[in-house]
C-alpha cells in the first residue's frame, strides 16, 4: 500500500492517468536516455566483442527513436487536449521503450534475448498507434 514513504507509487488508479507533467517528465527521460545510449553506441559499443557494423546501426536506430519519442512526448504534454489523452501519450512512451529496448537487448545479447525479436514490431505498432491517435 503506498504511503508517504513510497511517494513514487501511485495512490490510486487516477494517479496512473496521463497528465502534462507526467508526459513532460517521461519525454525528458526518454530523450536523455536516447542521447546516453547513442553516445554509448558511438563510443563504447564498438569495443565489445561480437558487435558488427549492422549491430551499431541497429543500436543507433533504437537510440534515435528514444530521442524522437521523448521529444514528441514533450510536445504532446504542451497540447491542452492531448496532454490528457488516455491512449496517445502512454502508447508513444510504452511503444518507444518496447521498440528501442528490444533492439538494444538483441544487440547486447542476441542469444539470451532471441525471443525479443518478434516483440520489436509490437512496440513499433503501439508507437505508431499512439501517433495516429493524435489525429482523431
């Protein structure tokens, strides 16, 4: 049960609903993490054994999408209507994390995370659905 000692846990279901502040913070974290993983991909990843140029390109794609989705969430949070949209912001955030995270897991440990290969398109589809939801 959440209490004053666990301020990061939601107190009720209404605490899980998207709002401008939550979307802004999520966007900022995704963009920062995308930049951090991009820097790691450019400087540290190539030093690891078994990393191919194709792996580095895949990593770059994943980190770019984190930045793009982070920036998109920052913009969504500024819109009076879409900052409270029940589907769009969360779908962009979760889809982006699943899409990029699965690619990064496959690059780092393909044999261990082979099962994540089919999950990548699901994350991408959720991300796209989130952006399409903004059109309606």
